[in-house]
């Protein structure tokens, strides 16, 4: 009897525990925080998650070059915008001290906007790598997308080498843990970028579908640019021979995602003004006359041309080519390929051949994004010397590649590869806001990178 009663009590206690446990679980479930917008890490371990990472990486790549990496939409610039202000493409018509410092080439290591731009480029690399890893695991047949992710990594590394000082760490975060690297020389960064672009090319090799062809052309041009930065001009030219001149690899903008930052900084909030070879203080030594030329490749918006700036007395002018709110922006183009070929001709002292390539570009209507460039009159005089040829080529490059992150690299290369002094290349003399232009030729790696125990500062800030 005792034994039976004991067994009955045990069963009753067990039933009670089951009821209580069930009630407790229901209570816990009802009272637990509801987070419908939070995606847990295990929820993306599938093909849909890989697609989401891919889309996010494309967005991060876009804003790292021409957007707002910190908050995806405000009037805070990214790499190409800052480079345009640092060179002669644009002038600051703003009151923000950081923009004035960049325009004057007088940047601080703790500059907030440089820090943001650095983070955008480095984080963009990480997003693209995470997307590539997920695609390889869950969608290994999506080779065009995988190749595109490696193109993005390589292009962002190329941009870091072209804009920042000598001594750039290229680490990644793996499983939440930073994998630090020692600072690389500028040459090593370009070599790394070229190798990354080779990986992109391997994934789309031989494919004929439109997406693969587009990635292959884009990665080929980007690698050729890395080779030019390494002084391998003939190798770069040979690489791009088959790229059609009308090819474009563009990033897109829309009201529902992110605006074209050139539109925000120019026509919308009027923080940037188109550069010129003259300002309120008089001539600006070495600066391209982007306003005065009235060249159709940098066409002025008649609605705002000549109107005083909203935040300063700098004459405000803005080109229509990049200013549309939703206007797509080319990352690489077939025009870039032809200009790489023209530079190889210059290096071979074939100035007539260089001129022929430049005139072939001018002889046909071209398109930059959606912006039409009409037929231009031919250049009639073959350069008589290498210096003349350099001046002509880099002038044409400044106009064909305006606002696409090339100008800063070209000015640095004129110092590094062509032996010119920085004060014979960058804007020099009286600065319109007071004082004189600085002598900097590269962005500093910001102090924020000093959390990396292997980074102690730029190796140097030479071109």
C-alpha cells in the first residue's frame, strides 16, 4: 500500500510539474521581448541569407565610394567626394572646418570625416568578404555574384592605396574577432588589390552571361589601374584591349535607398562648388579650369551657375553630369580602358599613337552614366616632348574621369611616377579662405586605427 501510494504521489507530482512547467513556458514565451526586426545569426545560414549579404555588400560598396558610410544618406561624404575636394575638382563652399581643411590639404589624424571615410572603405571590404563566403557556402553556382564581391574587395583596396598614406593595414574581422595586419606599403596594397581582382576574374573566366561579362570587364579595368599604379603600363594596356569603349559598370541610386552624394553635396545642400583655375583671390596655380573651360564633359548646370554659394562667397557652379539625385555613377568604363592604352603609348614615347587614341574618344559620342557627351573637336597638335604629352594626357583624363575618384591618384602619380614636385601638381599659393595651400598629397590613416596594436601611424605621407 505504501508503495502504491508512493507511486501514485510520484505520478501526481510529475503531472503537476508538467502542468506548472507548461504554464511557466507559456508565461515566459508571452512575456519574452518581441524583436521582429532582429535577424539572428543562425537565420541567415542559408541561400536567402547569402543573397541578403550580397545585397547589403553592394549597398556598402556604393556608399563607401560616393555616399555616407556612417548613416547612409546624410550630407557626409565618402572616398570619391573627399578626393575631389582634396584635389582641384571641387572647392568647399561650406563652413565645416573639416571640409575647409581638406580643400586646403591640411588634414588632421583625428579628422572625423577622414575617420568615417576610412571606416567605410575598410568595412565595405568586410561586408563583401562575408557575402562572398556565404555565397561560396550556400550558392556556389552564383559565380558572377561571387566574382563581383571579390571585385568590390579589390576595388576598395585599390582606392585605399590611391588615397591614403603609405602604411595601410588590410585586416578583416573573422567570427567577430579582428585579424590585425601590419601596415602595408602603398606598392604592397596595389599588389594585394591586383591579386584580389585576379580572384574575381577566376570566378567569371569563360562565362558568357551578361552579369559575368560585366564583372569580368570591371575587374579587368580595375586590375589594369592597379598595374598602372605599379608602373606596369604596357601590361595594363594589354589587359584592357578587348574592353568595349561603351562598357560601363555603374552603381545605382534611388529615393528609397540612397541618393547620389554628388547631388546632395552640390545642388541639394550646396556644400561643394566646382573647382576652377581662378577664385576670389585670383589665379590658382596648377588647378584645372573646370568652370572656365565650359567643356561638355563637365557641363555646368545653368540653373545654378554663377549663383553665390549658400555658405560662402565662393561662386557656386555645379555640373549636371553627376548631380542627378538618382543618376547612376560609373565605377569603371571602357573610356578608362582607352586612357590606360593612351598612357602606355606615352610611356613608349609614341605621342602620335597617344593622340590617336585620345582623338578616337573625342570623335564619337560617349556616355558617362546616363550623361551624353557629344562629339568633340580633334586635338590637332602632336606633343613635341614627353612633358607636353603628359600635360595633354592628364588634362584629358581630368575631364573624361571627372568626379570618379581618379584625379587624386593621377596627381599623386605625377609626383611619384613622373618626378614632378607636389607644388607643380596640386593647387598651390594663396588659399581663398586665408593662408596658403598645404603640401599634403595623401589622406592620413586616422587615429582610430591605433586600436590595431600593429599600427603606429603612417610610414610616410609621400605620394
